[in-house]
C-alpha cells in the first residue's frame, strides 16, 4: 500500500520497494544501483487524486492533521466489524501506512479497544500523525503540485441506464437529475427508484394536442 500511495506522491511514478539503493566498491565506483521508477499515471491524474485525498482531515481523519498545516493527503480504511483498520497517507517527501488488526486472524472485531470502536480515522490516523510529525521534523514544508482544473470534466450524474445528467440537485437524502438527448426524449430521476419518461415523437409539424 505504501508503494501505491508513493505513486501519487511522486506524481505518477511508481517505485518498487528495495532494500539496497546502491553498492560501491573500495574505490567508490558504483557497481550496483537499484532500478529507477516507472511512470504508470499521468501527472494530471496523480495530482487530481492527491487533490481529493488532501481533504481527508476535513472528513474521516481529522486526527491525522500535521503540525504547522503541513500539506498531506491520505485515506482511511475500515473492514466490516472493524476487523482491520488502515490509514495511508503522504506528503511530497514521505509516505507511511498504518495497519491495525490481529495478524493471527482476520475475524477479530475491534469494537472495544481502549473503550472505542476502531476505524481508520482513530488509532491508525493517530499513529500515522505521530510518526510523520516526528519523521518530518526539520524538513521543509512543501506544497503538492496542483492539478489543471480546466481538464476536469463537468460534474454530472450517470443514471443506471447509462444516461448522463446535465444537472444535479440534492435536498436532504434525495436527489434529482435530468438530461435530454433530443426534444422528444427526456429522462428524469428523482430519489429512488428512478423513473424514465419518453414523450411520443410528433408525426407531423403540427404541435401535439393537449
């Protein structure tokens, strides 16, 4: 998982884990160097993912917030019944992933650990924050490169039948969208279940009756 998130941190370049970076002989000549990274995502995609994940402290993991408002991005993860809990996060310089669970069994629910039910935003986020705050002491505070928002598609809702809504409105727990592919066909979705209404196509130039 650290390798996955490091790909976002390095703007789309994947680096496989290595134990040895470089070997030199007695005269200082490099006789081995670990392979370099490989681009697997465009910078725009990686930067967009980072932009989304940089809001994690405003959502599920406020406890992961680093000192001095140091830019960071991350994602919580929790298995059913809190049998596993994760926090994966990164800054431009460093990636760390915290997992919490029972290494001997994946079926032990962490519903009461220190009096709380464990989620990715609890102990894993706290451990991540403490480790990163210490590891990054003395390191410069660096921003993430911003994505080009002009390349982002316009927001819309995709209906189950494949139709794309041109507008989206939400009120409470309900939503409504509408799209029109021709003057004679309109799809309207309101709440659940969805409904589709197709108007008959006029057979002449005269306007349809009431």
